[in-house]
């Protein structure tokens, strides 16, 4: 429990302020792997006595570490290292030293010409200064009409429901956690889920309950059992092209999950950012609208920088959510909303989505050919795949070794909602590279490494 403190005396020589030195040492121990996800930290009094400082100093360090998402606390059980201690480690968007397959995103080049057209139109037909002023609460009438039209095109039931405009899906998740749940509340999620959810839960002090999965995502029986064993307030689910496993729920599975949501009166957050890739399937929230929030974003389907999210909620939550939007960002960026409206009303937005889906299909075919014989889970047009690693590889060892060879992927450890037994797998984004040639080169590196044994096992 205290091994990670090795070298603390040397750090104190470099940083004489004990509070700063201890925080830096804790952060470094987590970054370097001396403390791993799920490890229990020593009680504050024990640590204080061991290094000879006041308990208040350790309390301050633990509090800052929790605010930064490095650790989380369980009432009556202590403090633990977070499953995703640092979100930038899981999703390294700005790492240009390697071929970066760690981030899921659409191809910017697909929408470049359409974006130029709409910028030109705005410059010629509008005063740009109008987009530099404050927006009305909830966006302009045009923004609201755009949102409703877009959601309708994607089969979302918006009847008698409120629509709020936020700055992307991650912002929407933060709004809902803040508005619908309280500190220490239990939130059910997929056993493997998006690291941003884990980071938010740690930051806001919510308790995640991981629900067992199969190739369709959350298993209804596992969800019902969790509802019986825990006081669950919210369920966050990605029913289409789930991140990281790629699971897609059938219509029957969606109905089954919605039935449990209604039976146990929990709030459902339908995170549908990849729903456009399976347009034939209805949003899961359509089956329980009175218990649901629907959330989507243009950032995954069109352009990463188009930070426009649409959040559909029961009308009674509208005022609360819009107040939280003002508290967090004050308002979405008007120029971004104007671009989104132009792309949607021109019909170009749907074209961009279709092209992104077609590109993902082509890249999945490439992966199928280059990873033939490997065990992985994906859909024919998913942006990513979930690669199972053969023994004796571990997720961390494989991803670290691959990074040394110039390719970034995301270790399964970053996606663990709870600290269950380690799963040897990595998530690989297929849309992150600009060209198929670059992707093919990286996938060949992946396959070559799979055929090797870790050095310690040779």
C-alpha cells in the first residue's frame, strides 16, 4: 500500500513544499504505473503518520487528486486509483509522434468543401458580427428549428419534449449527471464504457455500476439484477456502435432495456452519437420517452470541431438543463450553430454522414483483410474495432510495446467502469488516419506484434 512512496525523500529535495511534493509524487506514481487502476490508497491518517505530516495536508492532496480524476472515494471503503486516471492518456488527440489510432473521429477531409461553401455563404449573406453576440436562451428560433428537423430525420421522438443545445455530447453528459443525479448516486453503465463517462463520474463524485455485456451490449438480466442490488438513479447506454466494443443492440434488446428502465423508474440517457451508422434502428429512448434523455452530437457524424450537441428531455427538465448550460459555458458558440444550421438545411449534413459511413465501411474491409485470423469485434461500418489479445499479452503491455513501434491504440484498462478482472484487449480507431495507406501500415504493425510474445515471456 505504501510502496509507491519510494523516492519521496528525493522529491522533497527538489520541491520543499510538502503538499506540492506529495501531490506530484502521487500523480507520477499513477502515470508511471506504480499505482494502477483499482489500487486502494492508504487511509489519510496512516499516510500522514508515515511521512510525518499533518492529516490536513494529505486530505488536501487527496481532494485535489479526486478533482483531477486521478482517484475516487467510496464512502466507508477509502480512496482508489481511477480506472481512467487521466483522460488525455486514453485519448491522445494531439499526439503527432505516432500513427494515432487512439481517438475516434470522423474524417475532416470529407466535409472540407461543404464547410468552405457554408462559410462563404455566411460571409456573403449575413453580418458576421451577428454571430459574435449573445444567443437567446436555448439558441435562436432557427437553431431550435434546425435541431428539431435534424432529430426528426434520425427518427427521434420529440413530441411534447424539450430540446436543449449543448457543446457536444461530453458536455451533454456532464449536464445530465449534474442535473439528474447527486453526489455518491449510482449510475449504471456498460462494463466497458467511454472514458469520458468515467472521468465525469470521478470528477462529480458519482458511483459507476458496470453492467455485463454481450455482442449486443448491456444484458437485460444483468441490468435488472443491478437495479435490485443498488439504488440506481441513472443508466447511460450507447445502443449503436458502442464505444469501445462496437456492440449494436437489436430492436428487441432495446425494448427489453426500456422495459427495465420503466419498471425500476430510473433515468435513461440514450447516448446516440453513433446512431447515424445504424439508421434502421430506432433510438432506445423512443421506447421510454417519459423516463429518457436523448443525446447526440454533430462532432462524431460530421466534423470533430463542430461542437453542437442536441439534448432531448422531458419538458420538466428544460429550465434546469438550460440553467446548467449557462453555468458551465454560458451558451454554445453562435457561429458554430449557424454553420450547423446551414449544413443541415442545405442537405449537405446528411451527405457528409453518408460519406463518413462509406469511408468507415471501406476501412473495416481493409482491417478485415489485414487482421484476418485475429479475434476482434466490430460492425461493417463502425469507426473502430475491439481487438482481443492472445495470451500472454496484457492490454497495457501490448499498447506500450506498440507505441514504441510508432502506433497508438487505447488499452482496455481505460474503459473499465469498475475495477473488474483485467481484460486483454485494445480499441483501434480506423478513421483517425488521413489515408488508408497509413492505416494499413499501422494495422500491419498491430498484426506483427500480435504474433510475438511479450519479452518477459520469451
